[in-house]
């Protein structure tokens, strides 16, 4: 027989099985996807990415699940301009622009893709913030958040070049002048240079955290700062771009899963299954419909589907800016109530 486990070892194993630890490492696993895809490269990455992309792609319509939460509906009613009026206007305007290619189509699409990239990166601030609260029992410091935001901006410099020439919607929709294409290439090269020292700073953050015994946070801060950087490591832009799009979707689904598990903790056990069941309905029911709309092939239906997808995505980006804003006292209280089980700091060991 082997040696009996020590008390410290038993406590460590117990901590790893806690909801906060499972939640943190699930987020870290999703955030690692761009780097895993780069490391595995073409042989395994592309088929696997496409499969996981189908799951991650359901996260946009899955936003609708949040509106089954009475507190989210109350927040929207209390803030009708930014949560109801503006999203409605954005939906109509975006659909009007994208339903038929015209002079506004390409500039609006480029602006949307930049906003989308900021949205991808901003979610990693949430990832690092949640893990910081869980692992360290405190929010991100200002300089840590500033480092992640700088990483997002560096990623935004290169993303339009990475997405060109088809920008995931078809080259025919995005006929850019040669001068614009050249500028995008220059911005990509600038971003590639700036990513190097920033990756070094991210590594320093990670090593510092690991030395302090904060392993989940060390992994989270490194991955959050460098989340968009794999596109600077490979000429295969399918991997460089699709991997972090997919990772973003998986991160979001993990947040929603944690919300569904935590929102009805005070109810009888049978009632607690309602929220996860509703979330699953959004993912497996509405999600595939959203993906199908993106794959329509006839010319008219394709344009209609594209307009729907881009308009709905824009509204998703807008709403998320406010629903998950931790510095807003209302939203911070909601996050504490719904995610309390995964935000508790680890118990200290005497």
C-alpha cells in the first residue's frame, strides 16, 4: 500500500474539486484554445476547431437565456435607453446597412469587426477578474487591467489584416482598395512588434503570481493579455483568427453555465434544474438555427442571413458591455448573487 495522504494533500485535492476551482480551470482551458490550436497546427487543429466552433457559435443567441433572469429584466427596465432603445436602433440600422451591399457596407463591417475584437478581448478582462476574485479574493489591480486592455489594442492593430480578404463573410462583400489593404498590412506588422514586449510583461505577471501560489490567476493573467496574439505567430490565419473566436464563445458558455447553476441555489433541488435546462434549450435549440442562418447559400437568403447575423451580433456586443460591468454597483451585486459559489476565495491553510 502507498503512503497515506497528508492533511495538506487532502486539502489541496478538496480545493481542486470546489466549484470555484473547476470554474477557474474551465475558463483557463477555453482561453488556452488559441495557443493549443497554434501548437497542434493544421493536422488536428482545423477539424477540431470547426467542430468546437459550432458549439462556441451558439453563444450569441444564448445571450437570450440571460433575459429569463428576473434581475436582468429589471435592470433593462430600469435603464430603457441603453438596454432597450439603443439596441433596437442598432438592430434596425445594422440590418438596413448589411441587407444589401452598398457604399456603407464595407466601412460599417470594418467598424463592427473592430468592435467585435474589443468585445472578445474585454471578455478576457472578465475571465481574469473572476479568477482573481476566486483565486486571490480580490479584483484586478488597475495596472493588471491596463495591461490586458493594452493587449486588446495590440491585437486590434492586426485583426483586420488577419480577417482579409474575405472577413469571414465573403470577399465579394468586402472589395477594399489596394491602399486600404496596404495600411492593414502595416498595422499588422506594428502589432506584431508591440506584441513581443507585452508578451514578456504577461510572462512576468504569470511568474510573479505562480511564486505567490496563485497558479490559476497566473495562467489567467498571461492568457488574458496575450489572448489575441496567436494570430501574430502563424501565417495560417484560419487558426490565428478562428481559434480565439471559438475560445471566446466557449468562455461565454462557461459563464452562462455557472450562472444557470448558481441563480436558483435557494430553491428546492428539483427547481434548480430549470435554469440549466433553459440554457441547454437556447444552446441546442436556438443556437443551431443561428448557425444555419449563417450558412444559407442562395444569393438573397445569404444576404438576409448575413444581415441578421451581423445585426444580432452587434446587439449582443452592446448588451454585454452593460450586463457584465463589474464596476457598476447594480451589476456587481447581481454577479455576487449569481456567481457567489465560484467567486469565494480559497480557504487559507494555517
